[in-house]
C-alpha cells in the first residue's frame, strides 16, 4: 500500500523543490534533514543502505536519493562520490580531471530508494541521462549542473528552464518511475 505521507530525507532545498515539482500530488512529501552514514559501494548499495538507516531513524516510510556523475573515461568514477569530488575540486577542478582525456562523455545517475519503514526491503527507482562534461555555463546554484551538458539540447542542466530539465534529467526519469509506482499502488489498494 502506498504511503499517504512520505518522508523525503534531504536538507537540500533545491533537490526538494525538484522532487515536489515532478511528483506533484502523487504523495504528500515531507522533508526531513537527517545526517546519515554513507557506506562505500555501488550506487544501488549506497541507496539501499541509506534507506534502511533512514527508515529506522524515522520509524516510518522514507524516500532517499543518491546522485552519481560518471565520467566514462574514468570507468564509473567519480560516480556516487561526486559530492566529495565537487566539494574539493569545484567545477574547474572536475574539468581539469578530464583534461588529458579525449572522452568527455558522462552519465548522470539518480537513484531513489523507498521503504515502507523499518524491516522493509527498499525499492529502487533509477534514472540515467547521457551527456558530456564542459566548462561551467549557466547559474551556479545547484551542484555540478553547470558542467553537465545534455547532448540533444546543447545546454547544461544549469542553462535549461527547470521544467525542461525535469523532463530529461536523471532525477526526473527516476521520479517518473517512482510516481508511476505510487499511482499504480494507490489504484491497487482501492480495488
């Protein structure tokens, strides 16, 4: 049965706004800022572990998100560790990492994990978007958005209007899967 209210574990107001814009009224989303330990592992392992920890902390249904930025030249790195790479190096430093490589292609990956509560196995919803790493362009308000260029648009995430970005982004794709699951679960519970 889908939750009527869901605790989204984030302290990032920009991320919260994107999630609310995409999910709409599919669920009553409440933001909770909890500092969770993050294990090392694959994107999916990290997301599931965070979700289990959050469900224990909240004692109820939770949604956690983990974002990865994969440089194809680096064989899946920085991946789920992009937050720390970005905090240490910034936009220019991330570009410099790829200076010696012809391949500037990248993939943005967003993984949401949902759990009904303590003891329930998390369910994963993942979205991926292909692009490339470019010198920073656009508003510098949201992480590495200014250096990730979506190919067909020729724009970085930071240059796109929010509604357009939400349609093609890794987060938008993952949330569409979550939204479809929530609506299907709601329909099933009515039957």
